[in-house]
C-alpha cells in the first residue's frame, strides 16, 4: 500500500494488521528519496512500524500499489491502464518510467513529460519524426495507431496536424507546467515536428531541414524574447 508522508507525499508500506479505523504498517527505510521503491522492502536498510488512522484516507482504505506477484512495481506507458488509479499510483509510475529513461507517459489524449534534464538523441531523430508522422497522419488504419507507439510529444503534434488538414478543425495544444519543467523545449519539439509533417508521407531520411521547418526553428529565439523573465527557480524562464 501507500501511506501519506509530509516530506515525500506518498511512501510505500506493508500492512501488518488492521482493526476498525486503525491499521498497523511496516514502513521500509531507504537511504534517500531516489532509492524509495515499491519492492516489498527488499532494497530497504530497515523498517519501522507505525499505526495509521484510516479516517485520513478516502473510504478509510489505503491506496494499493501496482505491483506483480513478486512485489515489483509495474510500469505502464498509458496510465489509463493502471490497475489502481490514484495519486500515489500515478506518481510512482512516472518515477519508474523516468528512471528507465522514458520521459513521456500517456494518459488518454494527454502526454505527460517529466524533464530528464538531458537530451535523448534517439527520441528526436529524423526516423522517429517520420515514424509518428506516417503512423498517425498518413497511414489509413481502423484501430488507434497509438497502441503500437510509445508515448511521445510527436503524437500530439501529428494528431493536431491531422485534425487541421483532414478534418478542417481548428487545433490548440496546451503545454503547462511549473518553471523549469521543460515547456519551452516541448513547444520547440512540437512545432518542429508539426512543420515537418506537412511534407507528406516519407519513406526515407532527408538530407536537411525543410525550409518551413527551418523557419519555425529560427523563429523561436525571437518569440521567446517577448516572454522571458527571472523566477525563483529559473533565471531565464520563457
């Protein structure tokens, strides 16, 4: 299960007994926040026992972990498929995917991006842009093509272009997050891809950026200059 924690929000625990509105749990102790894991306490350096007031939880029930039979946390690319969907389950799923090098996670039509503070070259290659463009825009399929694709901001840009070009519907993309979350970089990636989609079905790699794409990329510094400001967490927040 998960229990509330004033420092980390939610931490994993193991129920030992319960009676009425009280539950006794063992809380595994980990050396730091990064090491906290849903592993049944296997990686903990110790544990402590604590009595929990179930009145502090909805329906007096502790949220369950999304683990397998070996108490190992399961990872889901689409969080609508989480067996137990709640705040703690969402946070620990994002944490696990982030640790595995997957910055993008899907929730229905929403893409959640956790800033890895590093550049994953393989995620933004010409081949990757072409794959999402072809699968989501140009190929005709009766099923949801996203089922066979990893979550990516490219699916947002590709589907927006498809709605604009084929369905004639105005499109808007909302990118939200706190300062330093990676909003500006995400917008650059999405705009770059959307501009490249208009090139049509592609079967190979191009030798350089399309002039339209290049113009979009070159406009970013000018557009950013209108909204830059210093915040408590970012000296150059867009």
